[in-house]
């Protein structure tokens, strides 16, 4: 969905604990990052691998099985490399360019991402609590 027509970015949430300056800065970072994804024409498989690389981070505190998470992280990178080699054989630097998109997403604090993407849906309940409750079942 184009960012211009995306309702998440169309108007600022006046009930958000973030101020408009924070929201505008984060929206700007997201728009720049998404435009680079678009410029590289990231396909579905690459996007899925990049999401896995972001999610399976072994350096997160309080993980129960760091080795398993590290293995999943490595596997996502290998899948991305394999996909690029099979689909983009003429694009030797694509893997590095795709991975270099990820640090810009780390500029966004988790509470800001939560406020922008989830506040309208889940209200003031922290997403961490919601996920924790979900996985207890």
C-alpha cells in the first residue's frame, strides 16, 4: 500500500502519548526506508527473510533459548542469500544493500512503533503484555 494513501500515516493521532514532532520524525524515517525498499523492488520472499532477520535477534534480553533464535536468524540470512542467487544472479551486491536497509528501522524506539502502528487498535495496553498474555495460553 502506498504510504501516501496509508491511513496510518494520513493523520497524526492526537490521543497519542507522542508529540507531533516525534510522530513526524518517525513517519519521515519510515517513509525514507519504505521508499528505499520500493526502489530496490523488494519481492515477497526477500521481505519475509528480512522480517525474520529482524525478529530473530539473539541479542535480545531474557530469551529462553538464545541458540535456537541464533540458528533461526542465521537460517533467515541463508534463505535470503539463496533466494537472491537464484532470482537476481546479475545483482552481486543485492544482499548487502538489503541488509543495509535494516539499521534505519532501529532508529525508531519500540514505544514509538507501538504508538504509530498499534495504539489505535489495542489502546494503551503495551504490545509486550498483549503478546505475553497470548503466548501463556
